[in-house]
């Protein structure tokens, strides 16, 4: 190792070995899917991408990535998936009403449409952030106007702290269109 290599490592200028980091993370015994490590050498940063089943697994991977030579910053792009249930819950059977009032099919469909519209207005929509999504793009998708991104940001505080920082896997409430 030459003098410049030693000085570079001392000041965080060492070359980041993506393959070594990915190999080490994959061998840690954490159940991670789609693991990938991307190095940004000029910024001394790595991005860790993948899917895990718990916050603890995510923390283990991020903390381990921070320990490598040349890495000053770790960008967390890990999604936490909720585990699939082992068995489906038993459906509850509701007691049947003694007698239902007579209605026409048209009245039934109008009542169902009104109920659906009022439920949508009350609960809004939930959007799961995908890689490459921005609040502006999401606002364009739901409202047809990218400048409405602050409406989504404000509806999701907390946990959002910065409209420029959303991550794949986050679930965002989309308020109803005015």
C-alpha cells in the first residue's frame, strides 16, 4: 500500500468494495430478499437495497454496512415486508336479519355507490411508494397536478419530515381530491 493509499484511507478516501459489502451482508444470517449494494465512490456512500421482514433485520444490515472502509454514509433503501399470515382467520358469520326490507336493484346499486363514495372520501387512498417515486409524481398520478405534492406531504406528517425524502415501501395517505 502506497503513501497516497494510506492517506486516502485515513481521510475516508479508500475505494468502496461493493462486492465485499454485499457478500458480508448476505452471509449475516438475516433473511433478506433482492439484496443489492450500490457504491457512490465520490460521496463515500453506499445504498443498501432489499426487503426484510423486520425493523431489527433492517438495522443489522445498515449498521454492518457502516463498518466498511471508505463508507461514510449509508443510504437506507430497505423495505420492511409484513410476514404472510400462516392461516387465514375464520370468517365471522353475522346473524341473519329477521326480514330485510324490499328494495329494487336500482336502489341497491345507488345506495352501494353512495356508501363507497362516502367511504373513499372519509378514508382517502393509500399509496405504497415505489422506487423512483416522488411526491410530485404521486400528486400528478392522483390529482393530475404535480404542484399538489404538499397536500400529500402535510397529510403524512409525521412520519415524513422532508418532502424530498420518501422511500420505497412507505405507505402514504392520499387525501381526497378537492
